[in-house]
C-alpha cells in the first residue's frame, strides 16, 4: 500500500508538505500543478512550486516530491518535462483533472478528458522526452461532463506510457461534491496493468477502508482529508498493522503544528499570504476539530500573522 499526499494548488505547498510529512505515513508528494502553455519555463518557476528540487527533491522528512505539469500541447509539456527532469525531479505527473474555468478555457486540465487521443499524445510525448529512469504518471477525473470516456481515457494514458494513474473519482462537472464514485475505480484497475491510485473523499480510516473495499485498489491519494485531519496517514498505517486504533491527534498537538507552520511561513516574506494560509488551514481543520471552528471565529478578522499566532498560543494555554 502506498499513500500519496494530493497536489492542491494554494494549499499543499512546500510548507504544508513539510508539516504533513513530518507527522508521518505519507510515501510520496506531488507538487501543485505548474501550467505550461507556450515555452520552456525558467528554473525559477519550477523551484517556486517545488523548492524541494534543491534538496534532493525530498521534503525535510525525506519524502520525494514529484512535479506536476499541466497543459494541452504535447511538445510544450514534453520540453518542460525534460527540463524539470534536469533539475532533479524524481517523477513527472501530468494533470488531466483541473476543473477551473480559466484553465479549461485555455485547453488544459479536465477539458482534455473529452479526447482520449490527446491524452495519449501528451503522455507519449512526455514519456519520450524524459529519461527512462524517471517515472511519468498522470492524474485524471472520471470525465468532463459525464463518465462515458473514463475507461478510454485510462487506457489511452496507459498506452501512452504512464507508469501509474491516479483517478479522482468524479467528473469535472461533479466538482468536489460528495460522493466520490469509487465504484468506477475497480473496472479501471482491472483493465490496466499499471497501478491505479484511488482518490477522492477519504476523510477517515473508515472512508479509507470503504474506498479500498469498493475499488480493490492498493494505492491511495489523500487531499482535503489529511489537511483536515493531519494524523490520518498514521491512523491508516496503525489500522493496517492491526494495532489498536490510533487516537486522533490532540487539539494541543494541532496547535503546536499551527505554530510550526507559522514559523515556516515566515520565509514567504509576505505577511498577507502568511495570514491567509494560517486562516485557510484553521478553517479546514474545523471539519475534524470543533475547537478549530471556534478558533477560526476568533481569528477570521485578524490581519497580521503574529496576531493570529497570539490567539493560537492563548488557545493552547487554555487547553493545556
Ligand atoms: C484547493 C484545491 C487545489 C487543488 N489543486 C490540484 C492540483 O494542483 N493538481 C491536481 O492534480 N489536483 C488538484 N486538486 C485536486 C486534489 O488533488 C484531489 O484530487 C481532490 O481534492 C480530491 O481528493 P480529496 O477528496 O482527498 O481532497 C486540488 C483540489 C483542491 C480542493
């Protein structure tokens, strides 16, 4: 079994990857997508999305980070993939799932799911351009407006030479609304020889178990679930070892993580964004921790990161 931390633009950046991989249980990370539209981008662009490239392409906890590319032109993606490989990317992932209108209007992301032959051409061109020891993978949704092409798309990606396929079990039209349609993953897994990674709506150990049972998959990717419940990967690992169920990380531990996150964010050198990221995480934690919902009410109007952290500290003193 492997567990991958999902790429999440504006949420799972190098700071969040650092925090979550320190906790443990994550085997692989994928960077936020880097959109490539008409030329080979400079190294600074890729290092911005994946600063780990300068540290052996691993998080400080030693977990590898693959670089995700997104675009509709096979040659442009391939040239960028070849370049990012020279920067030390240990794997290239191709995004066929982004639902954003601005992205889809520009012929990238989930819109490509309407043309299996285009998926094939993109994967094949990237595979051709990247040294053979560097894995090329792809991430897709079940379709654009409906699921009619889900198997054709998966088969096209495999035939193009991908070594792994992650499937977010929803169409573009279904956005991020529950449920995720895990039942569509089993036929993909059965039709493909490459590993299929199940993704979508895994928030708890019970969700993980249900997804595994329905999909028959051995590999999983978690996104919002592990942001909202940072101990999720450890809880799953304990369950697989048949240990006693692992307790939820305590609220005190979460407050410590928030403080560490804030210290890492300082290097952004952008207090507005730093405050935004702190608020965003506290809000998402509210899905698991009701204390986070209360904390969010206290900090939502604060502008300075240090003001937010003061409230986090006061909260910890109260909960100590
Ligand atoms: C805010 C946000 C940003 C995302 N950014 C990306 C991205 O850059 N690349 C990608 O392949 N998927 C992206 N996704 C999709 C996630 O990787 C994942 O497929 C989706 O959230 C479903 O998994 P989950 O239910 O575990 O969150 C994003 C999702 C969200 C909510």
